[in-house]
């Protein structure tokens, strides 16, 4: 079996967790802030808030930016449901912007057209969640120009994209957004088991997210409404959650972060190899297009079965690969076609570019432990599927 994604845990990772297990702290202690600082430094930003997973990070990011009932959040239909659900958690209305057919990211032109209409109708969004699909940055410069013009905040859902670059700067630096979110789920670039992080340049936003991560409780006397009763005193000043990351997870994360450049290099080499072989073989497929101003972290290698040229359907190619023990996947079923969102009034046909992409997409195996031999197996199985 060749999985589409897989974590990479070595002896140094195991040692880091064992050391943590026998230390004074299992839940949030000194290792969580050390991990936060290491990620913030690497991404060239000021503040990072580690939480239980990226879904929680998206939730507190929306709340910290003031999203609530009566507000609107827009995102891409080609993402994991969490990119949209964070808006619903806050009682906001969710809507989508269709994707660019080349990058599979939110299309800035479609965004602008929708903003022009929304301004006339008084339905402008408060937040736009830009998803860096497969690890390639959205066109953040264009999105941030629109953000200033139309007055919305931007969250980058960079769950796929830690280690990626945009205009030579690390994704997460926050030049074009308010908050950037990473996921440390085992299939992503680095892992903490479950885990996520929200990065920002803004001290006040970071402070709000830290409160929301832990019940809305503060021990900082400057934030309290009365003089402290003593060292035991705390006050709940907002309605937060228990979204704290543990020191066990942070220890794994810190160790994984020391290995991230090797992970990225391996993923980029494998992606180059897929590109080279698949393009020279002239298969009826579309390989992932890369904007010259971006460097992807290559979370996913997505091909499209060209429906006009291929004799086999996506379903047939998918089943053929699965029967050969190759655990391909599909990213993603358009969110607006999920039953929950259909109940909210979305219909098939609402976002045609996303829907057309979905009918043709397959994610091929791509992870750090994929060998050249296994990659050749994937390629040969794909060739046979398309010859059938
Ligand atoms: C994985 C993922 C999430 C959710 O991450 P968790 O850490 O599992 O909560 C959100 N958005 C995107 C785009 C993802 O790929």
C-alpha cells in the first residue's frame, strides 16, 4: 500500500517527546511558547498562538477579528470544510468565491466581481479566508488590495503551506493578511499529532486569541476589572474555550521544525519528478501549474484527468490506482455541495469552476518517505489506467 500522505517520525522526534514526558509539564508549559517562538521566527512574524488543531485556530482567528451574527465570511469552495465552518461557529453567514482554474486557489477577479455586487447590495464580507491549496500561495497581493478597498480582514488558511514562499517571503509573515493558520495534522508538512497555530503581526489580535484559547481567563492584573485578590486570582473576561496545545505536542513540533527543510526539499524533488515524467509521457492529464512568484510546500500533488482527451473517467482512474494498492485521494469535494451547505441554500452550479475541477481531480501520493521506486509504481499504474 502506498498512502497519499504520511507523517515522518524519526528517533530524534521520539526522544524529544520522551524527554518531555518525564519533565514537569505535560499540558501547556514552557515548550508551547518555545514552539510558538520558533514558528514565528521561521515565518518572520511577531506572534504565534498554538492550539489543538487548525480548525480551532480558524475559530479563534474569526472571533479575534470580531466575526459574529450578521457578519459574512467568504472562502474558497475547494478546501476542507473547516475553512468555511469557522464562520458558522461564530454565527456568521458563509459564502464562497470560485477558484482560478490554473492555481485552484480563490480567483481574485471572481472575488472583485463579487465584492462590487456585494457593495451595491450591502452584503460585503467581514472576513475572507484565503486557502493556499496544495501548498501554493494565493495571489495575496491582489487580495490585500481588495481588502483595503472594501474593508474586510484576511485570514490565510495555510494548513497545507508552512514552508511555502510568496514573493520571496515566508507564508505566515503576515504582509498581506491579519492572521495565518497552520495545521500540524499528520498528513501536513510537519506534525504534532493534532495541532494548529495562528500567526499575526498584531499584538492585540494575538492577545485576544490567547484569551480565547484558554476559557477567556486572564491572570494579568492590567486586564482585570479590579485589584487582584492575590496570586491565585484570575478573571474570565471573554467567552473562550479549552483549545490549548500540550507540551508533548509542542515538543514533537519543535523537533519536527528542525527537520522541515529536509521535508520540503524531499517534497519538491518528488513533485519535480512527477512533473518531468508525467509531462514527457504526454498523458491526457493536467499537471499542477505553479505561479512564478510562489514556491509551494507541496502538501499535495494534484492532477486532473482531462475529460476531453482521456478515454477513462476520473472514477475509473481512481479505482484502478486503488486496486493497485495506491491510496490516491480527492481534494476536495466542493464545500457548497455538502448536505449541510445545501441546507443553507447553496446549489450545484453555484461555483462552476470549482465543480468542474472536482470532477477531474486526483491527489497522487506525495510524502517524505515515498521512494523513487514507489513513485514509479504510481506513474506506471496511472499510465495503465489511462491506456485502458
Ligand atoms: C487540514 C486542514 C484544516 C483543518 O486542520 P486540522 O488541524 O485537522 O483542524 C483546515 N483547512 C485546510 C485547508 C486543511 O487542509
